[in-house]
């Protein structure tokens, strides 16, 4: 498996990250090393093995479905970098031509 | 008033007898924290609240009111654990000014038992690292040798106990982040069974691996802290309903005549990365255990070199998903210059996250992306199952697995530059979080280079009492 510029661009887009050209060269190098390193897992045959997904054995532990007010609107907005008294604010998404 | 800490119970007896007050104890720790400021352990010290809690406790004792199990106990918390009204940053610029809206469940439980929270400690950014060099608030220094790292990611919490800046502390362990720094700093560090301690209010790195656990000087103190923080939590559906034993009482009354069955992997102790003195110390301990009537047997474990790769595929995948919430919109750092929605998100994340965090998000996105998902992510989940089956198989025949905690003692600051080499610092600590088993690093040894190192023991799931019990045995006689 070879990680190239095209794949890194795609991953950066999916990850919502920007890299400068020199950073990109570095991340291509690092990812190639990391992918080579984890490629070792292909040596282990896994035919017929179910993936391990849940780490605890207990299933269907039920509780009442109660509505609780634990955080107020004011609190929820408190840490926002940009907000008014009711909403989080972002740049306009739909713009007039 | 001078104060010498030996154990939580001893301290509580002294307070009850009026030999010292909680207020004096807090003054002592605030003074040590000030003297050892250069270690860069604390991101924030809660002096005012600590004194308030101390005075309230002193008053309770004066008026013979009931006190909690942890009264007078001065605790430091890794800065991924939320305390209502305080900042919590995961040592990241992206959360620099974030204020917690609620207490983590572990904090609720500590406070309910009258613990005194003294401050929040530095760590690797988002708990990703093995040396504390990935903190965006600077390195933490090892108190025994300031040119050495404390280990990571819970480096600040380890040094806080090592340097006597608190009595006990909490860290989180995803691949060794409690046990590895405990080994480097010469203190006890314990990762409980997955599901034993609530993760509610704890900033996530890899949700199927993360566990909160204690650093302490003695098994008794670790036991007391664990029994307070452990147990079912309605806010965390992955906590187990199994009852929590009174670990501290149980191990206080333990009989020394119990004989255990240990397994060890010759491939691990003989691994080329293991420092010869560490190898020798572990073999000597094995011989001593045998001489004392315990059974210790070599066991073949053929997955050793696959552990770190499994760990990196799965934890980076979970991290890339967990860290998608940092978008510069609801909370955290925002690039104010961005005028497009897409740029707000991308610029904020690119400026807010450090290099190692970005690297892991990228690898995680890769293993989860269409076309690679089955070959990497699902494949690693299957290998995780194989490793768990093999570990369960070993622990069906033995009580414990003995391993070195770390292949080396604390390395120099700036010494390891290659990320893969850094990842291999966790070679012996990743097995337990991969399988969900509890594990502990017991500070038994001192290298001729002056630095400490630990013996690691992996136990059966939910057998924390047994793990603490054997820790106590080892600390007393080895």
C-alpha cells in the first residue's frame, strides 16, 4: 500500500484539515510509515472470526426513558466562539449571486 | 506545620487525632506545587476551592459530623476530566478556553467522599503520546531527572504523585497512558477493566479503549480511590452492573499465604527492545516468586508484534470519529478570519490541533475510508477478537500475566523523534486495553542509570481486588 499526494488530499478533505506543501510532504512520509507498520496485521488470517466491537458482555441493560433537563440553552451557548442569545453563528452558507 | 505523607488512612487518623488539620495539609501541597513549578505539572491549581473544602472538612470533624471515605485526600486530575465551572483542555489549543458545564462522574464521586481536588494536570494533547512532549502547554519534567520525560500521556498526573504534589491522582489509559508514566516515575499506575469506571465527562480519545484509573504510592491508596470512582453509571452505558468490592478493606485483611499462578511470555522479556537490566530484574522476580511457592510458567504468546499495529488501527479510527466534534462552531477554538463555512471548520481544526493529533486523525480517516475499511479497520477488529480469545485462554489457566511495563526507563526529552519508535514505547502496555483486561504497573525496580521501572501485571476482567492484592504482596516483599 502506497500513500500518495492524491490520497492525502482526499483524506485531508474527509478529515477537514489543511496542510501546506511542506506539511503535506511530511504527512505523506509519516502515513506511509504508519501504513507499512499496520500492514503487518495482514499476516494474521482472520477467516471465520467475528470482529470484536463491544467491550462489555452485558447486553440489553434497560432504564426508564425519562426526559431530563441537564443543560440549559444559555449553558449550551456559553462555550461557543460566536453566538447570539439563541443560536450558534456561522458564516452565511447560502449566498445571493 | 510539616507534613509527611505515608498513606490516606494514616493521614485521616492524624487529622482525627488533631495532629494536623486538612487546612495545614492543603497548605503543604500548595507549597510543594509552588517549589516544583519548573516541572510544569499543573495547568491550573485550585487553591481557593481546596482550602474551602479543607476548612469545611475540618469543621465537620470538629463537630463530629460524618466524613466521606476520602476526607483530607488531596487529588490531582488529568486535564481530560471535567470539573464543573473549570476549564478542561486535553492540553490542546483547540479547547484552550473551554469551561466544563458539568462534573465527570468520577469527580462527582470523589467530591461526594470529601476528596480535595488540588488541580488539573498537563498531559499529551488528547491523551495521544508516550512522553508528554505532545502537550501544547509544554513538556512535563521527570522529578528524578529533569532531562528525562515523565512518560505519557498522563505524565502530569504521574509526576504529581512522584514529586509529592498530591497524595493520589487520576489519569486515563488508552494504550498505556497510566502504566507507562507510572513506570517511568516510580509510582503505582492502574488501568481498571474496561467498563469498571465511568467515562462520562472524560474527553474521549478512543472510546472502546479509554479507562480512568489511579496513580498512588501504595496499593492501599490505589484501592481506596478505585472503590470510590468505580461502578455503574447511568450516564455511561458501557459501565458494568457488577457490584464494586470494597477493595481497600479486602486487601487490608489479606492473608499472605495465598499462592498464585503466574504466566510470562519469554518473547516479551527477551524482546530485543528490552533493556538488559530490566530483563534481569524481571527474571529475578520470577525466581523469587517461585522460591516463595508461587507457580510461574513460561507461556507462548505469538501476537506480541501485532499488538501495537492493532492498537493504532483501532484507536486512530475511533479518534478520527471522536475528534470530528471539534469544528470551531459549538465550542473551542475558531479561526475568526474564515469567511466560508468550510474554512471555519478546516482552519480551526488545522490551527487548533497539534501535529500528532492531526497525524492520528489522518491515519484513522484512512482506515475508515471507503475501499480500505474492510482491509484495515474490520481486519483489525477481527485480530482484536483473536488476541482477546488468546488472552482469555491464558487467564483461564493462570491468575496473572507478568510483563515488563516498559522496555526501557524514562528516555531523554527530545530523544525519540520517529513516531513509530515512540509508538513502540507502548509495546507491553497495549495488550490490556486491546482485550479490556485490568493491568497495573508496580514500582519495584531501580536501574543503575538511577531511573525507576515497573513490573506490569495483567489480571482477569473485573478482578481488580486480586490485582491490588498481588500488588501489595509484591510491594511488601520484592
